[in-house]
C-alpha cells in the first residue's frame, strides 16, 4: 500500500491514516479497508489513489478489492451497514456491532465505530477471520473517540480534494 498524503491534516487525521495503514500492512489477508461516515461517504481508504477497475492494473489478472476500488468497498460497507441496522430494528435486536459476509473468493467485515460511522474490510478467502475481527476491534477502540464531527468534516474534505 502506498501511504496517502497527510500534508496539511490535523494530528488526529494523520493518526487515523496511520492506524488504517497499519491495519492493512500488519494483518495478513486484508485486501482493502475503508471508513465510511453515517451518511455513506468515504472518510478514509487504504487505496490512496481511489483507482477503479478501468484504471487499475490488477496483479495476476485479479483486482485487489471490489472491482479494485475503495469507493466500491465504501458503497458495499454503507449498504451492508444500512441493511443490518434495518434488520436489527425489525427484530428488536439493538445496535449492530459487527457484520461478516463470507464468500467463496473473500470476506467482507463491517464494524460500527461511533455515531453510525463504519469500518469495512475486504479480506482474502483464506484469512483468519478472528484475527481480522480482533484488529478491527482494536482500530475501533482507538479511532472511535477521536472521530468527532469536526474530524469527519476534515476527512471528507480531504477525500474530496484528493479526487
């Protein structure tokens, strides 16, 4: 992963970028990671160039993430988050903490951070799901209290200017 530019960002924003980079680099089986706000907008991404399948050069003929794009992962995470919150309301299940979708060719994990923000991970099919869930929980524990409305606004502006 190429580190995204954090020039001009606050200390809190740089720290979140660092946490995200460490999550991707240190946990085996993670393909891509995104943080999505409660309104479905991508705040952080492990894909600093926000490449799509049309512009990415996938290694070994396969894209690294959903269609090779963190924007696609953000859309998926937002949709899964919305679906599970609706399901939990219908079943009087309380708040949704974590969702996992296991597929033949990979897995998607979605975990609540705070006030509706979500952490999403796309992982390889042979990943250790418990290790990924553990490291996601660590990220949420470290990031949840600093993800203030001001920081979300700063991250959103940073993502928009990068595109």
